[in-house]
């Protein structure tokens, strides 16, 4: 039997804002990797739907939208992370992916060298995404259509939260395989239930980071800190604790809520959503009280990057 066609979609905008549209809370959430569909007009990929699903943060936007229940906005990408990755720097491009010269210097990261940069080189270890390098105009088009508008909208949400409350807490939401593979730093290692990252203390006040870790542990989850996922571009941009802007990344182990082999939800999905809903309630209350008062700083002007 032949492989089924890739799920195709051309949404009118590259993101959706779910939940509270205004700055009702200092909290802003996003889910940059939870869109399952390859663009209908996208450059053809060699990857099968099942292979693409291994890089999909399955239902993470749904999980957090339900948990938030309108308490804070959730920005959800409407482009596949293997098409272009919003959680990578704009210059994190593997030169081998380009069929011609790029107009500005590139800065491929270690993640990019493992095949998971701004534009994916491999979908699984030793499994290529494309049959040949991409024309530079194709990559520029993805930046202009998807990446830049997503980052601009997220910056607006964070600015609004910061202006309304004197500080902001940005939570970047992801899921992870239960065991790392050869494209990860922890190849073959079993992972905890959740991994909390703040770029090793650079994007969040330690009081906030410690509070979140403790609250998640009290909810019954094992929590890893900054390994194997310390966070990347999104919290780097929006986590500036000295300016009252805090950024955290939360990774959820997929086996908590889904059958990873069959890519189907299981009974743990509802329990996880309920637990995260209670966590959001507790966090919202803490930010309205002493924890929030300790995080607030005098508003600072946005940087050119924002």
C-alpha cells in the first residue's frame, strides 16, 4: 500500500491567538511546533507523514489552551516546524541547505549541525527532508510568510502584558519524545515527565524558575532543569529578567498523554490538562501576589529586535 499523502493546509495567517486577546495577565504562552500540516503550496519533502509527526509537538496548543481556559493568550503557530522553525535564530541556517549564496552571514548552531536548524536537513537520524538544497528565495519566502509575522505577534503580546502589569512571564510550550534519539544531546536516555528551561538562568528570575519547578513537582511530576532542553530563540528574545521580562520553556514527555508509536491520545490526556489547569491557577494567583511583586521592574523601552 502506498504512503498516504501529507496533510495539507494553507491557513490564512501563520498563527492563531487562542484565549484572552488582551493583557488580562502578565502571562503569555506560545506553542510554535504544534501545527501538523505541511503547506499545500510548500516545497516537496521526502519525509512521510509518519516521519513528520515525530517532529510535531502533538496537541500541545490544545493542551495549554484548555489548561489556560482564557486566563492568558496562547499564540499557536499555523506552519509546520519542519517547514521553518520559529524557535531558531533567523541566521541559524545550515549552509548545506542552500542552493545558492545567502545575502548576510550565517551562524549555524550545534542544533543546526544535528539537522534541526531554522530549516530542517533531516526529519529523523540519517533521513533527509529534501532531495536537494533549497533555493535561497524559497527560504526567504518562508521567513517573510511565517517566521517574521509569528515573532512580531508574539512581541506585541509580550509588550502588552509588560506594559499592563510592569512585568511579563512568557512560557514557551513544547513536547518531547520519551527517549532521546541520535539527533538529540541525550541519545538513548529516558526523560523526566517535564523539562523546565531558562537558558541556564539567563531568561528568568530564579525565584520564578524555582516556584514553577516546585509547583510542577507538587502536582506529581518529575521535573528536569535545563537538560536536555535549556530553551532556544523564543525565550532568548523574551526573557530579560533585568527588565522585568521573564521567559521559561516547558517540555512535556509525550507518553504522559499519547501513544507515541500510534500517535494517538490516551486516557492521560485529560488528567494532564486538569493538572496543568490547576498549575496555571496557582501561577496566576502567585503572580498577582508576592511572587509577581518581586518580579516587577520599571517598564523599559523595547529593543529594536522587538
